[in-house]
C-alpha cells in the first residue's frame, strides 16, 4: 500500500471552493444586510467539504468510479453499512444541534458558544487519536516490511508533529471550554480559583507537553501520544479556572481561536485545504476578538491569562463608600425626566441580560419615541459575557440595529444628551477609569455617561459592586439618580408611568 | 502536497482571516463566533475519513468508532452553529420608517 492516497485535482479543487465559501461567509458579516447570504455560503461550503469526503472515502463499489481510493477493497455490503453508520452519526448530531439551536435563549449564547467550542476540541482529539491508531487510512504512514517478523507501520515524522499539536490544542480547547461553560452557566462560581504555585505548575506542564511532542518524532509509542493528550486536558483545565467572570469575553474569544488552530493542525495532518483555510480564519478571528476585548478593558492578554481578576477584590474605595450621599428616584421621576428629554441614550450591560429586561426596554424606547424623544443605545465592547452579546439581545427585542452604536461612535454625544439610562452596566460607565490612577480599571475606555444632563442608573441595591470589585464614582454625582430595583420591574414601571 | 505548499496556504489564509475579521461589524461579533464555530467543524472531514476506513486491522476498528463519535460531535456543531447563527442574523432589522 502506498504511503499517500493519490488525490484527484477535482477533489483538491472542491476543498478549495469550500475554503473560499468560508472566507465569504465571514466577509458577509461586515454588515447585517449581507450577513444572511454569508451564512448560507458557509453552509454550502460545509456541504461541499462533507460530500467530497464521502465521495472519495466511502467505498461504494462501482459508484465511486474514478475516485475509488486505495482502501476500496471491501464488498458492496460492508460499504453500505459504513455509509449507513456515517449517515446515522450525522443525523444524531444534526438532531441534537438543531434542537439546541432552536431552544437556546439568546441570553445563554455565551455558554452555548463555549459548549460548541468544547465539541470542536473533542472532535479534534478524536480525529487525531483515530489518525494515530489507523495512520494508513489517513495516508500519513509508511509500511516497512522486514524480512522477519510483522510489517511495521511508521507515521511520517512531519505528520507526528502535526498530529501531536492537533491533539494537544484540541484537548486544551475541550477542557478549557468545559470550564468556561460551567462558569458561564453558573454551575461553577465565576470567582477565580487560585492554586498555589499555579504559574510554575502551568509552565512545567507546557514545557512537558512540548518536550513530549519533540520526543514523539523519534518514538511513536502509544504512551507518548496518550500522555500528551492527558497532560493537555489537564493544562486546559488549569489555565481557565483562575480566570474570573469579568474576563470571560476574552476567554470565550481565546477558546474560539484555539478551536481554529486545532482544525488547522488537523488540516496539516490530512493535507486538506478546506481545513487549513478554515483553521486560519477561525484562529485569526478568535485572536482578533481577544485583542479587541483586552483593549476594551485596558488589560494585557498576559494579565488576563494569568488570571485572578474579578474576584473579591479589596480594591480602592469599595468598603466605606456607602456612607456617601446619593439620590434615589422612582419610576415616575425617571419617566418624567425622559419624557421631557430631547435625546435619551440607553447603556445596557450584562445585568440587563440577567434580568431579561431587553423586551421591556424596547417597549420603553417605543413609548419615548411616541413622545418625540430620540432614543439611542450605546454598547461598550465588553458589555455582557461575550463580544457582541448586547447587540444580539437588543436585536432579539426588535431594536433596529441602526439605533445601536459602538463606544467610539457615540461617546461624544453624551455631552449633548439629556438623559443617559444605565441598565445593568457598571464598570464600563465608571468615570474613575479616566481620573483615578489607583483604580484597578484605570485606563479602560469607558462610556462618558456622566456628561449627560441626568444619569438614571438602575441597580438592584447600593451594596454591590461591578465585576472589577470597585465602587462607581458615578453613583454619588449630583446629576445621577439611582433607581434601585430589579431592572425588568423598574423598566416595566417606567413604561406604565409613560402612558 | 508537500509541507511548504501547505504552510504557504496556511500563512496566506491567516492574512486573509486578519483582514476579513477586522471588517466584521462589532454588532455581529456574537454571530461571528457562532459561525466560526460551525465552520471550524470542517474537522468532520477527518472524522469521516476515519469512520469510512475499512479492514485495516490493529487499531482500525477503534479508529473507526472514534471517527464515528467525532462525526456526531462535529455534526452537532455544524447544524447547531449554522442554525443558531441564522436565527440570530434573522433578528437584526433596520428601522421601519
């Protein structure tokens, strides 16, 4: 048997077309207008990749014709069984996937994405393991026939590195995403869990994995492969547990990136263009999103990875703060102020998602528009638990996307705005980020809500602090009115008062 | 294909990815993550190869079942990822004037 399966140019071309479809799918996301067409192109690309693989690799007797691969020596009966098994596997996956996609609440999107990442990681581990156990099927091994004894199957050295990297990245993606899922889903505390000496343990493990990958080139014994796999599962777990809830947008983006690199590594193993292109796209996508999130928090990627942020911080003025005077308002006050306004900017945050207040909020916006008020929404990049989370929730509540603005596009408008309405956001509105050098969030770009004539700030109680564990200067300003209640109830009451 | 050609494709695709992703509007970053999730499940190609391999003895049988399991996981992602992206994108509407 030859060491590489001969590939027809048509097959390579089909995978290339699939890769191009994936590029266009992402390109479509540059505007909501073209996005749905982009998504359909993505589906077409995936269909092309799957059908091409099935046609070239499932031996179907006479049907596969010119593409019949070297392994097509089973009879028709066995081939149909294989084909049936694959279809059943796809059908099971499709049923689970479609039902989940239909039922999931938009507020739960971060944990769904984390769960999906874990599946990509797990699939990568399984494929790498399958390739390790049966390298001839993947065309990555040579058979050496010694004069005495059984045939020796040796995996090509380059393929060994690619395979080992694939399994390592896949395993890290899997266990890391499982932890991210548990934290986002509330099964595990969002507080960072700090092990003593964790940096030493982590660096040691990473060095061990890299060393074993290098050793794998010279020795393809199963223990090397499985040790790499196990150590990678452990490091993925250890890397994510010290990272707190506030940094989850970065973690989710980072794991997105890893799932891409895992696919790329397997693409190298299989010499498959579609996988390599996709892996590179997804890898860059996740990396860029991580960068955007870090920049929006003014934190370095390294400090996020090192973890520990967003726990019970003893930060700054948090403790003694509640003694300071602040103003409390009622729903009627808020309704009155906003009715009189020319422009109201609504600043939503994760608290809005938790309270499921987006529909009530849109109703409030509609009522205000009836009163001739201009309503806009201002979104901070890290509002919510994943990039773009707030935009999806507002879209779900039928808020038109051209009323929703990003930080840099709307920040200059607060000065000419009558009312800034903060709902479920906290740290991203804290003026201390601009003035107080001792604040843990100093330097983070924030929304200039305090420049509005009046700030209405919905909060459950005066006791709690934001994720960063710092008190918000904004609460004690003369132009701030605190609306202390559950976000959804408060908005519903304001809607009633607006009638 | 030799290693260098594959590496060239990879490096160029990284650049394509860089420019394409920066042009994605921040409002669509969540759908971006969902759809990248779906397309990274192109790893199903490897799973299918493993699942379709026949009669290669030794680790062959285990490899086949691992492949089938990977097909299930990747399919969950493909169908779930594209469906949830489509559901999200359908919600983005312009102002009715």
